[in-house]
C-alpha cells in the first residue's frame, strides 16, 4: 500500500505485476522447501483444459485484485486501504468457503472474524475522534 502511495506517477498495473511476480517466487520457494502438502495432479492430467481455465480465472482475479488495491491505495489513506482490504478479504473468503466447499465457518472462526471487524470499526472510530488539546 505504501509504495503505491509514495509513487503516484507509476501505473498501478506495474505494482500489480510486481506483486504477482513476488508471490509466484514465494510459491516456488515453498514448493521447493517441501513445506506445502503434496496433492495429486490426477485431475489436472485428466482434464488439462479445465485446469488451465481455472488457473487463468484465478490469475485474472488475483491480478485484478492487486491492480485495484494498488490504484485505490494511491487515493485513500493507508489506514483506510488496510481496513477495507482486510474486511473485504475476510468477507469474500468466508462467502467463497460457503459457496465452493459448502461449509460454514466454525463458531470460533466466526467469533474471531467478528472480533477483527470490531477492531476495524474501533480503529475507524478512533481515527475520526478529535484529538485532545493540551488543556484537555
């Protein structure tokens, strides 16, 4: 967020491209470190066109997200950008979990998400509160 705010003359697509490049480098390192679980690729070899379609869809969504976040962070304060990004990612993640996997978050997960939302609201309200003067 901060880099996009400090360099408004750079187009947000460059920031999105660098984000994707660094993220992919991170995934390659994780794959080589054997930290991630190894899942079967039978589905990919059975239907490569479907796997390619999903990969393109996810890459397009990720690129659009990174570009929109970079563009938005050039116009909004850093705190607002962080809160909107966190809140929207949380809501979208839980909705997609319910839609794609047919599962609902556990009560503990819902309580944690609620506390995170409460923290974001508290931060927003604290930022709007007038600063106390020296005589207060």
